[in-house]
């Protein structure tokens, strides 16, 4: 029973972070009316989640190595290895989407060498920022903290679940400054949590859950391997962002079901590829175990 309750601790941390974000957003938008209330709530929630790492580390008596950070030379090496892994695991998806006619080249773009190079660099920097936020939170403190009380397998699955649902915890409602009140943020939160019940997100949810499991396995199979997760995650995000910049989704394609409306990439095809990769890893580990015996 205690272990089941422990699995709810990340939810309490998330609620606390969003509660503080709502209060902060109300204060800031009340002072500066030009700010977007919804934007502040979203970004402040992310900031408080990152900051929650430090009290959690103190409470659980964890250091940077426990979270998965290795020494700098090793960490940099892991980053590049992770980038390579991310490239070879997701590139087949983009090749398949193009060959199936689901992705079509966006001919409206300028397609100059300068424009392509700028996109490559900008999207890479954004991808690194995203992975540097998400990996220490989910494959760092969350996975490590859950592993203290639960089995590694349960910790991977639970952290992957939280990772997946956080991508859909959002509200599209914009609240003008003149209509703002102290409870506005909580109305947005209610809409955001209600969005999790939308059956249309299931396709993308399962894909992101598979992403979380894959990165969780990567993190737990090698000590202090957070660099691998950051590099792999960053490369995936980079490829997805570039795909959205360079290609359009063919709405009349017979294979439209392979992707979701979330970003035009994440969907059943990604889920299948990652599940196959996870199964291959499991079979490899099992065969290696019996060979040693």
C-alpha cells in the first residue's frame, strides 16, 4: 500500500508546481498586463518542476552521480553517443513516412543553404534545451527517487507514464488581463487535466510512453548515463522539429493513421519501432544471461 502511495508523490509535486505557477502568473500579469497568463503558467510550472530537483536531492540524500550525471569528459562522450542512438532509432521512421507519401516536401520554403543551415542550428539548440529540462526531471530525480522505494521496472513504467501525460497537460484558453482573477489559473488547470481524458490523445500518449520506457531502460542499464538520455532525446526532438519545418503531412494519405495530430510524427509507427527496440534489448539481455550460465 505504501509503495502505491509513493507512486503518487510525483503527482503531488506536479500539483504543487502548478499551484505556485498559477499564483506567480496572477501576480506578474496583474503588474504587467501585456504578459500572456497561459504562457506564464506553463513556463513557471516547468521552472518549479526543475527547481524541485534540489529539495528532492536533499531529502533523498542524492548527489549528481545518483541522478545520472557523470564526469564532464564522460558526459560529453555520452551526449554524442546518445545523439547517434537517437539518429539511428528515429531516422527509419522519417524514411518510411517519406516513402509512403505521408511526408511531402514543403516547396513553399526558401530552401537556400543559409536557411537550411539556420534551421539546423536553431532547432538543435531548442532540442538541447528541451532535453536538458526533461531528462534531469524524468530520468534523473523522478526515476532515481522512485527506484528508492519501488523496483526498477516499476520506476521505469511510472516515470514513463508521468512523462507522457505531462505533454498533454495543457489548456488552449487565453484569459485577457482584464478578466483575470485569483482563480483563473486553477480554471486552466481543470481544463488541462480534463484534456487528459480526451481519447484523441491516446495514439500520441502510447508513443510518448514508449519513449519514456526506452529512455528509462537506457538510464538504468548504465551507471551515470543521463548524458546518453539527453543526447538521444535531443536528437529525436531535433529530427521532429526539422521534419515539421521541411515537410508537410499529406492529409489524403492512406497511412495517416501512422502519425498523430500531436506533432505529425509521434504515433503508432514510432510506438512500433520503439517497442521492437525494447523487445530486441530484452531478448539480447536474456540470451546474454543464459550464455553466462
